C-alpha cells in the first residue's frame, strides 16, 4: 500500500511549481479511505473507467504507475 501511495504522490508532485497537493485519510471502522488531489488536468471519463485495467496506461508505454496491479490491495 505504501508503494501505491508513494507512486500517486510522485505523480501529483510532478505538477507545476506552486501547485497544491492534498492527502486525506479517513478511517471507517476497519477500512481507510485515502484521497490524493492535485491541480493537474486529471483524467477523462474513459481513462477513469480503465484506470484499474491491468497493463493499461493513459500515456505512452513506460509511463504511469500501473494502477491495475494495485486495485486488489487498495480495495482490502
């Protein structure tokens, strides 16, 4: 889980200097909701729909953090 958060924060920090990155964690009984927000362009509806598809990338090959490998741990 820590590698997933590190990857998401790395992407968020890649935004232009002076951009805001917000990290929130909320505990709900045995689970935690984690929210990371930045001021980037974000994803299209299509990209959001495919974000957790295994091996799918929004950008060119070799970019991104591969969220598909993180969905099962993130949903636990």
